[in-house]
């Protein structure tokens, strides 16, 4: 049971995400799916826990509970976006200034074409489950254990409803990208999200471990997940192959440069590779808290942030890290480089900008 709820312990909101409105009497509440309710406008949206942060050109965009997405062109004044769902959101990615994607609970995938101001739904958990069943329910599966397992997994997704979250999203350009999530959930698009193709059969993940992060690093594309799972994209085979890591704890993220990959996760653990994932060396981060976000800044420095609010900076391509002084040490779940020596951090209490020293 521990692994079945691990993603909930880290990614689930602090309050229930399901929307509820009162019925005729207090004893008979009427529940509505977050998929059916647009995100409500709230003056407190920016103060709620925020799980995602990205740059859309020079614009900051952040997302979190109840479908709240906000954007700012100066890092100080924020506007709440128009969002068609109130599902909790977990990740954002903008391959260009205008085109962006957000993912989250209830299997939601959202798209914006105006830099994060307005969003529309491209996929949800029910549609994703139906897609899986259609893709893997084939008569030719008879006698093929792997194919039958995929068919069973697809049927399980459909039977359990729209409860599987997407936990990260990444796009190579405005057309080609992946969304990944719990229990080996992964879909691919090559037309900007107009259609999605299940890729569960293209991932070396027989235990169906949760997939937490997907990012390019070290000259390739990596996925990091629970129980030390690291996967590397093989473009020739068009599949993600397993990579051996000397660590069995959950990994929350991956970042890197063209010649370096860095994965990080529980209890301050981080591992570095400079040979495309063939070998990994443990990095001494100097912290014991879970490392929840990381990035490479425009100046080449590598920055990590922890659940305890610690910010770590490396000026030698991720080999060594030093603790940066910050004004507010609050848990951070995502970060972005705002330039001029400053970074933006999203987490408990909203978004804050810190000048690294």
C-alpha cells in the first residue's frame, strides 16, 4: 500500500480538490466533479500552495490547487487565468512564449495559445482511460502476456474512473510532447495535443511505478520516478529504456545541461551523470530534506530547492552545491529563472522572488 499512495503524499493537495455545492439541505450535499467546474476566481489564489511554475517567454505562469493558474509580466502583479476545470494542477511547460500545457489530477491536460491567459481542456482521466482501452484491447493480445497485462491495466484505469493524475509534462516544440503520471501513465502527442497516443508499452517499467518528472538532460531525454526509477529515451526504438541507478528511493525531478544529467529526490539525494546515464555519482547536497525542484539558469549555474525551503546553487555543472541565502525559507515545489541574479519559487504561500547570493 505504501507505493500506491506515495504520489498522493507528495502531490496531493492539502485540502480536498473535489468541488461541492450545497443542495436543498445541509444533510444532502451535491458533489460535482472538478472536471465539470471551471476554476473559481479568488483573491486568495496566489496565497494557496502552488505546485508549478514556468516561463512563457518573459512571463511567469504558476498553477496549483483547484485549477488556479495565474500569470505575471513583472513578478509582482498577478492575474488569474480562465481555466475550464477545478482539478488540482501539478506541472506546467511552455516550449514557446504563447504555447503551453498544464497537467494535473483527474487526468487533466490543458493547453493555452496566449501565454497562459486562457486555457482549454485537451484530455481528462475518463477520455484517457477510454483511449487506453481502445489502444490496447486487441484480439491479437491472446497468448501474449505483456499485451494482456497492458490490456488489463487499461481496463483497470477505465474501471477506476478519472482518478489517475498526470504529474509532469514536457514539449520538444509546439507540436511534439509527453505527459506522464501515476502508475506508468504516459501519453504522446505529435500534433500539439489535438490527439494523444498511449505509450505504456514503450516504457521499461514492469512494476508500473509512478513517473514524476520528464526533462532533457545530458544530451537525451530522461524520466525520473519512484523507487529509483530512471528511464532514458531511445529515439531509434521510440521507447524509454531503464537506466541503472545506485539508489532505490523516490526521485522527484531531473535537470541538466547538454553534457550533464542530475536526478534528485527524497532525503536530499541527488545523482549526476556525464555519460548519458551509463553511470551515476552521488552528489553531496548537504541537506536531508526532499529536493523537489531544480533547473539550470541562463548563466549555467544549477539550482535545487527543497521541501524545507533550502536553495542550493552549483557553479561547476552540478558537481558541488552551496547553500544560498534566501529571505524566506519556505517549502518550494517549482522554480524559474527570472534573470538579473534572481529566481522565482512557487510553493507554500504562493510565489516569491529571491536574489541569490
